[in-house]
């Protein structure tokens, strides 16, 4: 996501009274000086996601952000999005929320193949780890 982001946490817990809520990813943007809440969705964008993100942003702004920081930003990343549904959903929001979509592929880009182990190498390393763990018990 770029060099200006700092990782705060995944499944970042927000506790309100006796209820717990979890933000998928919480980052901090150094240049914008704000928290960035990211929700990851495996399906199509639905309007309810906006309400959930607004709730998270209100809590972050009230209870987590520091006085010298700017208001938090929300990003909802979905498998698919209908632009019209997104526009109507966000039309009345006064909080900074963006919606993006993603694509998955089973093909690894060629330039990553040399950098990452293949499935056989991973299996070998897991086997070695498990054998070592058993031998040390």
C-alpha cells in the first residue's frame, strides 16, 4: 500500500460497553496523520457495509486517535462492486469512506516465482519444522 503506511493491527479490537468489534486491518498513514480502517469482504459490496464502517470510524475518532491526528479514513475492499449502489450508499456519508474491488488469480506473476517457495518446498519446510518440534519435546 506504499511506504507511508504503518501497520497497527489486524482484527483490531474495539470494545464498547460489553460488546467487541473487530476491524480487519488498522493502518496509520504517516503523511495524512490519520488511522485507516480497512474492511475486507469476499463478496459484492452491499450498503450495510457503509454503516458498519461509519460506526468503526466514529469509535476510532472518539476513542483511539490522538488529539493532534486527523479524522480516520475507511476503506472497504470487496470482490465486486456496483458503482451505482456504492454512490447511493455513500451519498449521505460525511465520513471519508472509499470502496475498492479486487481480483484473484491462481497464476503467480513470473517475477514472484523466484522470490517465493513452491508448494513442494513449503511442504518440506513444514515437515522439517514438525519433526524438529517432536524431537525437542
